[in-house]
């Protein structure tokens, strides 16, 4: 099998090749990574054990080979085992300091562990060793987390200019679209998502991003149609919550409940296949389920890793549980890096309102709506109502 075919991640072709060449450790590593990508894009967590078996087979044939170790790192990251991802990435890089997958996954792991300074240094190292689309997109995200949107956009634009293969164009354009959406620039977001879908009309992150921008820009019917198509193919937490909220905003409560109920099924399947689903559970349950469940999941995730996202999830779960004084320090920590995220600002503003910090609440609710007035079908509506009440009480 050609290197191009191995890189393509064609599962059926790889399986056929390995029946003929069962000692091809590179082929087993490629198959393992293909299963990881399938699981991440379709939501089928049963692919993760298959990935693990294929990667173990590669290492049994050729112990210590860096493609399989990098694959184990990617698998651990996909299962939200970020300490494990970091360990495997470091082992892969010890074998081959220029392994692109390991360099990229190492940045991912450090980001998800909240080690942002280390992640920035890892991004610099990766950029020096293997500049390219996987590294550029992660370099951009590290800067975005620090509030440096200008650098993030510049790096992504450079990555898009250098992208040739349609999957790379789709991936980078989607990243640019998501960045534009986060800043409330829906016209630019839709342009970038259209560019992504022009390269790959089935690219799910671009379809989801387009639906979010359509909803925020005042076209909820198109957003619902888009998200129904996404959820049909990939019933992951983000799409399920968005579709549920779109239904709820339109008064279709029963359909919304059906989407939220599917989250429980996804979480059970994910856990059965070795995926840590606590962050997804915490966020979904806080808004659409049992606050006690949300709080247990958020505390468990916070104990594992201290990131802006886990701080926000814990703050919001505490708020939904009526424990606002405890929530406030976490809400402040979630916004401390300068990361421009309207949902985080909304959560902080609501918690400040509940704790009597009305001036701060007005400041942060206003900031959320200025930044991205359509950040969430229900969250933005709640932020506007709370801000109106606060201003009426002045």
C-alpha cells in the first residue's frame, strides 16, 4: 500500500492491506488513527477499543515505533485522558522528535491540562520542527486562549494560504469560521464555513459552525435544518445541545427534551468505551438536566485538570446548584487569561448578579452581548433579560 493511501485513513483499504501484510506496523498505526478519527467525527465511541487494539498490534510488531506511540497519544486525547496523551506524545517524540502527530497532540494535552505557558512553548517547538497545518492551527488556539485574537487570525490565514489538500482547506477554514463566530462576526464566519464546505461538503464541524452562525444571524430555520443533518450523522454533545436549544427557543419543548435525553445515552456509551465524559456531562446537565449530576461531574473534572473550560463548567454547575458564593472565584478564573468567550462572560455575569455584585454583572453581561450577541440560542436570551432587569433597577 502506498504512503498516500496509508495517510488517507481509508479503513476498508487498510484492513484489506493488513490481511495480506499483517506485520506492517505502519499500517496498524494508520488503522488505529483512522478509527480514532472515525470516533471523533461520528460520535461512535465503540471505535476507540478498535483503535487501541490496532495500535497495540503495531507496537507488538515493532516495539517503540513512533507512529503507534503518536497514535496512542491521539487516542488518549480523544478519550480525554490528557496525562496519558502527554506521556505517549513524549515517548513518540523521544523516538522521533519530528513526528507531526505527536508534536500536535502534545500541544493539545498541555492546553487541556491548563498548562498554557507550557503549551505556548510546545507550539513554538513544533513550529520550528514541523511547520504545517496541524501545528499552525494549534499555535493559533494557544494565542486565542490568551486573548490574542489578532495573532490567532493571522496564523490561521497563513495556514489557509498554504493549504492545498481539500481536507486541510476545510479544516483551517472551519477554524477561521469558528474564530469569527466567537467574535460575533457572523458574515465572516459564514464566508469561512462556505469555503470549508466548498472543499468538503460533508465536513461536520463546518456544517455545525454554519448552523451556529445562521442561528445567531437570524435564520433559525436554516440552522435547525443544518443541525438535524449533523445530529443524524454525529450525535455528539455539542450538536445535540445546540439542536435542543434551537427547538426550545422555537417552543418545541418535546423535541428539545428528546435531544437532551440522547446526551445521557451518548455519555453511557462513551464511558463504556473508555471516554471521560465529565466535562460534557457537567455542561449539559447544568443547563438541561440535574444540577447535582452537573456538580459531581464538574468537580471530578476540576480535580483532574485546571483549565478555563473546567473552571467555567464548575462555576456554572455551582450556580445552578444555588451555591453562587462558591461559584464566583471559578467564574473569575475562567475569564482570567483574556480568552474572549461570550458564554464565559455570561456565566460570570449571572453569578455576579446572584451574589449582589450588580455593577460587575452589568459589565460582564454587556461584554458578552457586545462580543457575540448570538453566542447561544438560550444563553443570549437569558443574558439580555438579566441585563434589562439590572438596568431597570438602577
